[in-house]
C-alpha cells in the first residue's frame, strides 16, 4: 500500500510475463518510483536501460532523450531527464536534493 492508501501491484500474464518489465523493455514506458514504491526497482531500471540503449519506443524520440547538464541552457522552462553526478546535497523544504539538481531546477 502506498502513502495514499492505494494497493500497489506488479502484473503478470497467465503465462508469467511481467507486464511492467515488458513495457519498459519495449520502450513503451519509463521508470517512475516513490520512496514507498521501490519493489522491483532494480529490475525496472535494467529493462529501461536495455530499451534506451536500443532506442526502442519512446527512447527513439528526441523529446525523451536523457540530457547532459551542459545541454540545459537551450531547454529552459521544460521538464528534462538529466544525467550527472551529484557532488553534494542540501535539505530544501524538508526534501533532500543534490546540488546538481538544485542548479538544474534553478536554471531550467
């Protein structure tokens, strides 16, 4: 059960195919998780990584491309997936953010 009282589940077909894993592997979804919903997160990230590397589904569309922090100047006022190294952290309004994330949030 998550923090909103919803029952969380991983779905399997009758022949044992993991639905979330199949969608991620085909590039038809991306991983989205919360602290209270981490079941199978490693497996989900592995399936997403396979799809990204093969540029399947959404990963062949530039909109979903994972950006480097240096690419962000021209992408202001938009939501982006950014890859980088967190060098330090800070607590902001009861949430812990990496300083690279804080810089990104202020600049985008």
